[in-house]
């Protein structure tokens, strides 16, 4: 399978604090990677480096033949179109209705006509089960609904890869399922995905590969079966033991 | 007084290059075909406003004199109203060709102004409350008492020098001084005899006494002021002044002024002066609305400059905001009108609008900066991760949300702009405050016009608040 993202020796420092240490990895087309691990381990920072929301201190990220760290502002903007991102806190634009949220980037960035964007947006909202909420403002939606709109918004740019940054962590437990369902459907359709998550069930069922991250390094990588059933690394074992206790 | 000193000091800085020019004063007036007279029309019978069929006009002895001069020169007379304080600055900055405003050619003034021959000798009197008539007989009765006179006037200096232990209070407008007298803030107001006579004739609560001041050269006289070095114009005008003196025309002019004063006091109800207040409201609203529009446009610009990562642009933004917020609007208004006016001749209204806009921009910039900073960082990240550029993110996502957050603060700024724009009255813009003073002068009534103006201001600010609240509710999208 062709490689979509190649990560080479990524380091990231905030001041004197080393958050990411010499990370390496490959994401292949159609793969679902779940990044798990304890809080503060650098998972989110790693994910945000992938679309340059954070600039790595050193190292290379190659996305579809482009070396991201060497690009200028407008080139990065162009590549970001192909990398959808979903945030823990949804980040829907509060000044726009649901459908306007989804339409914004296709109209502004892809210069799609308003009519075409409207049609696309309604189709995507229907796909995440929220077509009837099109004209509501985000503040009137539940967390789970907002996150599904955020996914539709990212899909509207027809991205090659979707990045999820703990998409269910801010949700009430009863809403987690509806969001995971949408993500699972996406995976089934063959979308390449990198998911930072605490949902071990989702990682087990959907991921092609699980990367366990702790202390700024990938302590262990493997198939869900290898990581969850036969963890080799002591830190992985500790982490999973704590998770299962809870 | 401070205002006057500052504007003169400003001239010291700017006026130098224009001094060297040769005397083309007469030629210039003839060429443009107009003679612009500067005057402070709150000094009956010299100059004051009358309300004729809803229109206000400057009339009085000085206006008749100016008309004669203009006629003799074969040009059209244009009258520019402004505070007495601002008249000499207006001369220096070519806003006016001459000043006829009951002005005495004192030695101090002669240093910076050329004067015509004397056209009137007034004498100095003191106005008192009629009830106090037994208490005071001349200036010596006022030892250690509070006295009033027009700021920057010769009467102010007379009182200061010739009344022992006097406590002089200066106000720009005679009408305000009369109010101060009636409310016993001062015990007497020093003014020229004809003016004092006019007030006493029209207000039964006032009386006048001879001040018995010892008057030095020029202090009893009234003459026409010109920009220093306008010899050719002065000589030509002196021909008219000599005729006026020979034919004793001032007597006729004073009688003429007297008839105007009677028509003025015939109807002193505020309804009669509705047109004054309407005009004032028009100008106040015009200045505020344009000030708000440019205040926002420039405010956004300065806020973005201040938020810029480029050091020089950031510095310029900070410098502008801090400087404008650190200086009074009054000085900014004078600076734009007189200071910048030295290089480009801008009308008072435009100067007022520019000053108010530039001032508002600084405050709006800080409000907008606060608003931009208040938008959650995740909004920017979400927009950027969709491929929107920094600019697109700002226009579509950040600014609309910032605007919603700062709407109440922005509304406060607009409301206070309605009130603060009143400062433009000092350069003669006929806003509500200016018209208030005009009505006070015309009716010899002090308090009622203040009440009327106060109510009008309140109605304007209150309605604006209501309108803004309506839009604030409209912008709320939180369930």
C-alpha cells in the first residue's frame, strides 16, 4: 500500500521541555491508526504536528510527496485542505449556522459556488444524521451533535486523511456512541485516519495499528491484538491495567 | 486660558515658515472676492445672534462695520463664528482675514497682531446682581471677592491687576459669566460698557456700576485685528474706519443693534429657538455618525497593527493608540484645525470630524483588540485546519465573533462620542453645545437652554442605547 504520511525523527520542544522525542512512523493509505496512552504523553502534540498546527522543532513529515516542514504559509494552507481535523472541543464557528459551518471552507478555499456547497453540506449532514439541524446555531446542539457536524465540516473538503484529536473526550457518556459510529462508518468507507483516543473498544475494533505513546515516545506499536492482548512493553502493560481497572 | 496658551504655543512651532512671505494681504482678499471676519457673537451690542424666521444671523455694531469695510473694498463679507479664545489663532492660521469682536489693541496683543485705527472707545463696567446694588460702588469694593471676566480678555487682566486680592474666574462665554453671577459663583462681571448696558437693559435682575479702572494704552479702545504683516490690508481698512469715526457711524450702528436686541428678547420661549436646537442636533449627529464609521474602520486597522508580529508595525500601532488616549480630545481638535490647518485649509466641521474620528479610532482599536483576544484559540485552529488563510479566518470567523463580544463596549463608545463630540464647539462648529450658547446669548436666559440641551442629549443617547441593545440581542446565538 502507498504511504500517505511518513514521520521521521520528529522532535518538539516547548521552551526547555521536550514533548516529542525522535518519533518515527508511517501511515498507509486506507489505514486507521489509533494513538493511545496516558494524558500528557504528547499524543495531541504529535497529531497537531501532522498538519502543522504545531511546528516540529526538528525532523521531517512527508505527506503525499510534500515535505511539510519546508513549506511556506500558502503551500501549507493547500495541504491542510487534504487533511481534515476534528478537535476535542468541536470548535464549531459559533457565529454561523450548522450548514454555514460546513459550507465555509468549500466556498472560501475551494471557490465552490454557494449552491454546490449547500448541496454538498446537506448531503454530508445527512450522512452524519443531522440534516434537520442545518439551520440551527451550534449553541443549540448537544455535544455529540456538534462533534458530528465538525466531522461533516472536515469531510466537506474531501480530505485524503482525517485527524481526530480525542473526539469523544469532552462528551457525555451517552453521546460517545453516536460519534464513534460515524467514525466507524468512515473507516469502513476506506478513509485514512489517525485517531488520538481513550476509547479502547474503538481502537480494538476499528484500528489497523495501535501506537502506544508515553513520555513523548512511541513505547510500542502493533496490531490491536498485539497491543491489547499481548503487550510487550512494561509501560503499556501498566497503562492497560489501569484502564481496565477503571 | 490653557487652551489659548497651548494653541499659541503650537503656532510658535508651526508658524515660522509662513512669516517670511511678502505682504499680499490686500491682493489676496481682492483676488478671492471675500473678506472673512472672525467673531465671537456673544457680546451684544458688538456682535450677537438673532433668530429671524427660524434662521440665525450674526448682527451687531461690529457686523455693520465689517459690512461697510467689505463694501468699500468691493468684496463679499463672510462671517466665521468661534470662541473669543480662538480668534487670534484663526488670524495666524489664515482662517479669517480680520477679527472684529470688541477687541482691544493692547500692547501684548500688538506683538502678534496688527490693529486698525480705533473705531470705538467703550469704557469698562462691572455687572452685579441688582439685589447687591447697595454693596458695591466701584472696583475697590470688590477686594478679596470672586470676579468674572471672559477668558483671554483684557477685562480679565484688569481685574487681576487692579482689584486687590481679587479672585478672577475666567469663562469663554459672557452668557456663562452672567449665569455664574446669578448663582453667586462670582460677585461681579467685568465687561465693556456697551455690552454691560445691553445685558442690564434686557435682564431686570442685573445692574451695572462704573468700574473706574485706570486704563492704559489701548485698553479702553476697540479696533480690528489682522494677521501680523498685513500692512496693505490694514491701510485700506483704515480708510473705512476713518470715515466711520468722522461720520460718527457707530452711533447709528449701535441703534441698529438695539433694535435687533429688542426683537430677540420679544420672544424668549425655547420653542421659538427650535431651529437652533435642531441644527445643533444635526451637526452633533453628523459628527458622531461619521466619527463612528471612521472610528471603526481605523480602529480595526490600528488594532491589527497592534496585534501584528512585525515589530515596526506593532510599535506604530501602540504609539498611535497610547498617544491619542494620552492627550485630551480638546487639544486634538485644536491641533487638527489650527495646526494641520496651517498647511491645508480645512473647514471647522471637517476638522472636527477628523479629530473626533482619529480620537475614537484609538479607543475602538483597544476595544477591538480585546474582542479579538477574547475569541477562543480553537476557532482559529479549526479554520486554519480547513485550509483557510489567516486573512480568511479573520474576516469570516474571528472578527464576527469579536464584534459580538465587544458590541456592548462599542456601544458605550458611540454613546460617549455623542457627548464628547460637543468639544468641537470651541472651533465654531455649530453642534448642540454651540447652539445652546447661542440661545443663551440671544435670550439672556441661562438655565432653561441648558435644561433643553440636556434633555436632547439624553434622548439621543438613550435611543441609541436602545437600538444597540436590539442588535445585541439579534447577534446572540447561544440557544
